């Protein structure tokens, strides 16, 4: 009798766990953006020979500064819309002598990038 009751309890628990595991796709997951959200209009404000402070004012604090090479800042953005799709954007900013010299990444280089702000 005791054995049948224990067996019935374990069997019920196993069946319930199988049924409940099917509901895992119904769980609401909040979309959390991570990193620096940048738009092309932000990138268009960058100019060659800008100081690090000016770049930080325009783009914000970078997600990552290269620990071994202080001449690079990385701006990354990740947004999970659902399980199958994801939006990723990245921008790398390059400095020489604490002045902006180049950018690369998923954004277009501004048309006026090569014209310093002083002119």
C-alpha cells in the first residue's frame, strides 16, 4: 500500500512536470535593451580631431574601453525582440593623441566627418 502511494506521487509529479514544461513558451519575457543605443543622427555629429570629452558628450560613455589599447572605444547595443530575432549594432571609435581619427562599425561615416569643427 505504502509503495503504491509513493509510486503514484512520483508518477503524478513526472506527468505534471511534462505538462508544465510545454507552457514555457508562454512565459512573458521583457525586452531589455543592453548597451549604448545610438542612431545615425548621433554619429553624424562626430568630426575628426574631436577630443575624447567631446566624443563622450555626443555618444555617451562607451560600453567597453580596450584595456590593452586606450586608443579604441567600443559602443555596442543589443536588443532581443523575441527568441528568434535580435538587433545588434556596434561602433568603434579610434583616437590618436587623444583626438578622434576614425570610426568603424554598423553606421555610415558622416559626410562631414573629415572636416574638423574648428573650420
